[in-house]
C-alpha cells in the first residue's frame, strides 16, 4: 500500500483494500504510518529487514521509509488494512523524550497476541469521524494511540530532516496533474536546475523517475482506498490517457490497476 496524505499537518486515515496478491517495490512513506492488518497479511522488506504482519497485527513505519510491500489476500477475502498517517508534530509531542538512535529507523511490528493493537481502531475512527468535535479534544484523543505505542516499546524519531527526494515529492504532490519539469521544480526550491540534479544524486533517482514514482504511488493509493474510476485516477495523477497510466503502472508494479480491485481468479 502506498498513501500520500493531502494534509501533511493532520492525522489522516485510509481504508485499504486489495483483491490480488501483489508486491510494490521502493514505496516512499513521507509521514509516520501505522498499518492495522484486518484481513490477509503484509510482508515488508527493507535493506535490513524482512517482516510479516498477519491479521490483527500492527506495523509501524517511521517517516521517510522506503520499503517493498507485498499485500496478500486470503482465500475468498480481499486484503484489508487501515492506514493511519501521523504528522511530525504529533510524533514530536509523544516521542521527543524517547528518541531512537540515528539509523535505527526500522519497521516495528506489534502482534495481535499479546498486544491487541486493533483495539485502538475505535478511538481513531470515532475521533476522525466526528468533525464537530472541538479541535483541542480531537488533538488529545489522537495522541492516545501514539502514547499507547510508546508504552509498548515503540520508538519513533520526530523532526528528522527531510531528504532531497522527499522535498521534491512534496512539491509534486501539491498538483500531480501539473506538467512538472526539473527547471520549474528547481525555481520553487530556490536553486538552479543543475544544483537540483546534483542534490537529487544522493537519492539515486533523477527528477523524471521521482515524478513518475510519485504519480504512480498516488495512483496506487487511490486504487486501494477509493472507488473512483481508473480513468479519473489516471487524469488526476497527471497521465494523459488511462492506457498510459495502466502501461506505466504495470511496468512499475507488474500488475494492472484493474487487478488491484478485481481478483485474477474471478
């Protein structure tokens, strides 16, 4: 699953569904993400880890994670998970006095037994589902899941410096349908195009690849979390035609957009 919240200063919640087993490589998660596995399983691979979350488990991804995910439905049921993105400000309030060592930014797993992390979902759903709730009460309630994580041994790093790739992706996310060019992005970031390209060298990705990956990962998120038509998603993500989107999506993820929603066995 990939998700790109449109409001980076607020907690965002996503109901994720997927009909077919698929592996998604090098997904970038700009914010801290919690994934509650409700049905099926999620395998996560990083350069230093290979972990699996099963039904009832919670996987905690630190901000700035680049991971490979495999979502696996179970027989006769789609893969379902709830994704919750937390802004850096919330992470800082809870974890500032409980920091992790630099470089120890691993994906952490809390198992259904004994932790029962799915018990946190009513708090999140009720709080985010009531827009009339006073903002102060809402803010405090949304810190409760993070405090629970801290008390159960989870450690997160607030306020880490955003990477060059992260800054460029955040700019692109402001308008995915815009025909972005490196020179224009450089102007927005107050640097020359040559400096931008050197700056991005540390990420191992050039501007064109970052642009394509940002659009495709946002498209994946919309396929998993909404019922919008694929043609609408294609245009929203900056592709000229649905076929262009489908072709690029298949090249990146080796699965078609339609297969995210419809099982290949049906």
